C-alpha cells in the first residue's frame, strides 16, 4: 500500500521543476549582462576637518573618511579621534555626551558607531552619470 508514496513524491518533484524552470525572470528583461564593466571610481572623501551640513535636525553626523576602523567588543576604533578629550586636536566631531554613561564609558546602544553613522563621500561622478 505504501509503494505509491515514492512515486507521488517523484511526480510532485518533477512538476515543481517544470514550474520553477518557467518562473524566474530577470528584472532587466532581455538586456544582456556586460562582461566587462568599468571599475567603480575611488572614493573621494572631504578634506580633514570638513563635513557636509546635516539635512535633518537630529541626523547623526556622516563619517567624512573611510569607515574601516575596527569596532570590537574590546575596542572601539572611533574613540581614538572622536573622544571628547581628543576631538579638537584631531579636528574631529566629538562623540555626543548622550552616548556616554556616568562613568565615561560608551553606552552599549551607541558603541557600534556605524549602526547610525555612515561614510560620506563626494558623488559628483555618479550624479553626472545619471
């Protein structure tokens, strides 16, 4: 009596393959993918000590440099320049007082800076291409 179950599974599997072969379609339609695409332009960050104005009142400042400083559970690489005690000397935006606990350590929800802060770069080439 159970010999029909494997046959049913095979039949369902084959019908699923037939449907799957027809469903996926490219969003670009019939336009082929180019094999050789030009390399993206190198990032062009603002000069040290400069930044773009914020668009919104409570917008987190954008990062005007490459955001590759390590942030681990043991060390936050951003504090090397953005600690309020060093920020003026480094020409960096100091970490806001709201990000600190009373013992002068970063609050957990603010420890991973790139959750809210993103790198900023000049996009003149991209704008010109559009």
